[in-house]
C-alpha cells in the first residue's frame, strides 16, 4: 500500500454514505530529528548524521459506525524509515456486546505494554519514544480476536482484555530481518485504576518459529549438528515451534503535577538460541504549567541459562567403535569443536545495558507538543557509552 492509500482515504472521508455509514477521520503525526553525539556511534537507528526520517511518521485513523453496535476501524501509517510508504497498521471490526464489553476481529495492536494502543501516537506520552529497553520487540500487531470487558470492583475501575491470534511477519531476532510465525498466540492483560493510580499485568503465550535462513553461521551450525545425528541438540538451538511467553507488570501515578511510570517485562523462547530477556524502566516526571520535565532509568539483560551450555558432546562413537570428534571437519585435527561454536552462539546472545534519559515536553498548542530528549546508553558488557539527542513535534488532528 503506497501513498495513494492516504489520498484515497481522504477522498472517501468526504463522502457521506447515507445507506451505510459516515466515516470519521482522525490523524496524528510525529516530526522527529536526532543524531548521536560522537562519530561512529549508532543508537535506535540514528548515527552521527542528523536524521529527520527515522522516527517521523504520519497517520490517519478511519472509523465507520455501521450501526447496530458494529464499527469498522482502520489505521494507515506512513513511516519516514520506510520512505513514508503508507501501510495498513490496523484493520478490524468491533461489535459492542453490551455497554461494558466488546469483541473485535482483524489486524490489531498486541496489548503487550501500557502504551501499546497508542504506541505510535507520540502526543499521548512525555518521551520522544517510550523507553526502548522495554519497548524493544520489533513487531506490534497481530491478526485475530480481542475481547474487552470493563467493570468496577468497589472503588476501582477494571479493564480485562483477552487476545487470540497469530503473527506472520519479518522481525528482529537472529538477524535484523527474519521470517517469523507466532501461532496459537493467546494472552490476557488486566488494568486496575483508581483516582491517580493504576496498575497493569499482562501474560501471553505462543508457539514461535523463526527462520535461520538469513544467518549462514546458524544455518551451518544446525546442519553440522544434524549431520552428526545430534538432532536434539539442533532442536535445542533452532526456533521451530517452540513455546514462548511474554509477561509484564506496570504501575502509573498521576498525582497533582507528579508523574511516575514503571514497567517490567520478560520474554523467552524455550529451547532455542534466543536469550531470555528481562528489562524494566522507572520514569519520574513533573508538570510545570505547559512544560513537563522527566528523568528515566532503564535496564536490560538478555542471558541464556547456564544449563544450556555444553550440551553438545566433544566426540561420538561410530557403529564400528571408532571415536569421531564432533568438529566442523573431523578430518582436520585443528577444526573447531561444534560444542565451542554452540557455546559461543549462546554466549553471543547475551546483552546487558543501562540507559539514562532526561527530557522535556512543551505543550505549545492544544493539539501539538514540542519534545527534546537526551539518552545515554551504556553497554555494560563492553563499557561502551552512546549519547543520542533527539527533538521534534508530536501532534493530533
């Protein structure tokens, strides 16, 4: 879907469908620029050359009331990093079962995080982008069903969402672009709020398959293990119909002019080369008239468990009783052992980082805000520090 999709949507929005529905159009945009402060440094898609496209986007959301409790919603987004080519981010139908519950079907946002529903609407939060140590999954939508029920529990407002569906997309996993399928995805998130406080918990389970075709190293390693008949060891590092889960908890405080947000998440694919991911952030903000200043700390740790190492034997015994070294080339005494390569691959998935961010938001217009933010990312394994300065305008219309 190219830029013509937006033009078509605007044209359709000017037409009144008396026999069907009237389409309501809303939109949002982010015009963001940024660059790292030292040469050769990269962070979140930025380098030392000033860039106005990486995080900029324009979007339209179309909503049609089809009457009798049925609505249709579509969201079309053009991202600067994709040359502003427009794509359908959302496309789903919603049926209101009652005043307190509804069911939706189609392509929707996966409700992993507190800010999932308005992840692209920068105007809805104080950062230039939500903390990337936590908001780091490279996919955000799924195809399937969603059920939402709103109720009150004493003085608390409760929202429960159930989700069921699948993901079929290219994601960042083994490399920066891998074919992935997440089948039989099922999850729940529950939000409780009262006055100035809210808490949220989410849990999702799925069956994950991620292609290793774009990684010659991993593909060769899998082939080598299979060639020795070590199919179990190969299965334990391949991502092929493996159970996976995502879990999250978070709280939010908006008391007078004091803001506080914190989220903790875990993500793991069992019996695979992918490391278990644990990350969290805590952010404190303060409103001063039209300004909001904030300070955020983030931590991320990806690590495979110790019992996943040394699973490949150094030698195997052939049917004739001959001992064969399990290496990349058993005829070469200097060839590396596959155990060392597997251990290296598991260790190479490890990552650990801390990020400090300081920023400000200025609401200079009822529908627009200017933001500026400085991020300092510290790779604690390599002791490499990268600083990123970004600023721009978020607006809704």
